[in-house]
């Protein structure tokens, strides 16, 4: 089975893959492009105001030469992929191993590639490969996640978020 998703629109129906239907080798993808708004919102929510993410002048003097995304912004895309695509709604994210390989820059389009590597029948958990690839085909993150997929079918409408205004945005 192969599933794909990009930024879902409000009112999109979300469906899971229950544990018993999940097969070793199943794959899914989730895609998102880093925007200025993403950087600012992530800094606001996380409290990480490192100038390498937010200050063009400071970032220009770093090894990257420009602002880069927070590493955990990229990690959060993995969380979104697991929650929204595979195994999907109702699953529980139990753990993650990550290796950050390359910086992510404004305008980069990232694809989270998921693949079921193992299933633990006794614990009803799955080990999923969680690689993140940029638009140039280069890995920016490699890792694995342990998840506990829901045991029953779940089909829900994506939650509608209220409009929030943040000063300066």
C-alpha cells in the first residue's frame, strides 16, 4: 500500500490504517514547503528564537549563509505524516530516532517518506522508517519512529483551526 498527502485542506477526511491492516513494506509520503510564517510560528510556539532561524544578518555570517529552519520543525513534519497519513488518526507516537543531515532553508519543499519496517504483534506497535527528503532529492533527516496504530478504523474530518493573529505577521 502506498499513501500520499500534502498540506491537507480544511474539511478533508482523514482515514487511518489500523494495526491489523498495516503491512511490512507499506509506504506513505507527506509534503510541505517551509515558509516565513512557518519559521515565525515555530519560534513562537517552541520559544526557540535562535538568530540563525530569524535574523538574516546573523545567519549570513554562519556556515549556512542564510536562515535555516529549526531542526525540530522538520521533525514535526514526521509527526504530522504519522498522524495524518500513516498510520493516521488514532495512532500514538511512542518514540523517534533522528539524524539531522542537512539544513532546511526557506522555500525548501520537504517530503517525509514513511515505510513500515517491523510489527510487534504482542505489543501492537510498528517501527516506521521516517526519512525527510528535500526538493533536490537529498536527505535532510533520517530516522525511525515507534508507533502504536489504532486497532480500529478511524475516519474523521480534519479539525478546523480558528484564525489567530500574531503581531508582526
